[in-house]
């Protein structure tokens, strides 16, 4: 590297400002500016790659994870470049993943689940969430159809996020009571059965409910009985008889 380039690299790492005064002559300003831009671009990209490599594959990341590496616009552009190269995959606007790769079956890139994406957003926002509606039915196997709108109850801010594949994650604000379940299965059962509706519960639904509860002892979910509507509590208790 020439002496001009070394000076540019030094100044880039220290402050990111263009060379001025003694560090820039008229004949080398254009050259120095180009080298500086190239070095800065490579530097932030490499730092992001090093950071995500330490976190491991499957990690979902946001621009806010890299605020210490540069200005927000620079970080966004770096993430876009890494996505274009295939180092990252873009899950939604401002949401990326350092993807896992299936080398055993040759399936290539493995995308994170919808719940993993939603949970990562919730962790970033320091909010609680739980699957709701038709998505809760799908999670428990009451239906095999994955809804286009994946609804999660939250005590955080309501919002809607368009995903890469056309599906949408919707955070629906709710009362704390609905997020206070001790057992996740009990919570899922409650919101799934509410989605089906008391008047539409069939024998097939009851049989599937027994199958869901079979690995659990009743005392593992009985602490959540007070949070269930009376008719759902009756169905759950009946599954243990």
C-alpha cells in the first residue's frame, strides 16, 4: 500500500473524516478520497461479518446491533451489500439473518421459523408475545394451513411486518392477563380454542386436544386454569378424565 493509502486508512479508522490540511495535497485528494471510501466500506462489512460469525448461524440481526460500527445509513448499506452477496438473507425491512445451511441433505439455506423471527423482534423491543388466532391453531396442529397473517399477542407496540415470502407478522396489543400463563401449551390451547369458538368444537377437536395434553400431567397446567374461560377449562379437565 502506498504512503497516501496508509495515511487514508489511519484517518478513516480514527474519525472517518476526509483528509485535510497536511494529510491531503491537491494532486492526491481525489485518489485519497476514493481509497478512503473503499477502505471504510470494506471495514464495516468485515466487522459485521466478524460479529455475526461469533453469534453463529441462524442468528437474526437488526441494524441497531451494529450502531457502534458507523452511522445508520452506512450500516444499512453494509447489510444490503452482505445480503446481495448471500452472506445474509433479508427477512423483512431492517431484519436480516445469518442463515443456517443444510449440507447433509443438500437443502441449502435454512430460513428461521416465523416464531423465531417474531421472538427476535420481541426481544429487541423488550416485549412479551404469544401466538394467537389461526396461527396458534396451526402451531398446535388443529389445522395444517399456515395463515398469511401470523398474529401474535403482545404487551408491546402493535405493528405489522411484511416478510420476504408474502406472509405478514402482526403484533396485536392485548391485556397482561393473556400473557400471564405459566405454561406455553396452556396458553396456546386457550387462544386456539377461542379462535375455533365454543359452538364449533367437534369430537375431532376434542380428540386432538387429548393428544396435545397427553405428554403433560394435569398439575403442569392446572395453575393456568383461572386464566382460561370456563368452557375451555371444562374441555381441558375433561381431557384428563
